């Protein structure tokens, strides 16, 4: 089965899960799952035949699943036709899908500062610089 077919089949059944699909020496996540993984781990999103994807090497699987466990995000690991499923009673999947990324938050702060550039914001900028 092709990557997109596996993703579509399992995503239809498990809408609030991250689907991790083993593909050679990597695990791939597709569609909206790519955005969740990007927000949590910073993995780059690429486009594959009109669908977004992110991936990581198989050696990083324990790091990824440990973090997903800690954050209480449901996930499925698909490998050679078999699946391993992890489900939490208080699944936080939607929280990370809907949450703005750090880049989005920085952009919002930047825009707010630009809006106030005519005001005397020197003190605010000094405080920000001190924290850095």
C-alpha cells in the first residue's frame, strides 16, 4: 500500500491520532499530522503529491513517542502492515493542531510592536532585550 493510502485509511478511522508510517529508514506523517509534528518537534514540512508531510529517522522514534506520551497525544505506528496504537483518555491532539506555532506567535508580537512604533515603546524594547 502507498503512503497516502495508508494515511487515508487510518486517518479515516482514527481522526484524532497522529499516524506515524514507517517508510524505509524514516517515519513519515502526512496531512494535518505534519503540522502537529512540526509544532511539537520543529520537523520541516514538505509537499508530496499535493499533500503535506514531515518525517524523522527511525532512530528518533523513541524520542517522538516519549514526547507524544508525555503530552498525551494519541498516535498509531504503522509498520509493514501492522499497527501499534497508543490512546489517552484526555487526548491533547486538537490542542496542538489548533495552537499557533512559535513562529506565528513571534510574528504576532512583531506586528503589535510595529503598530506601536510611533508610541514611546523604548522601555518595552529594553525589557525584551534584557530577557534575551
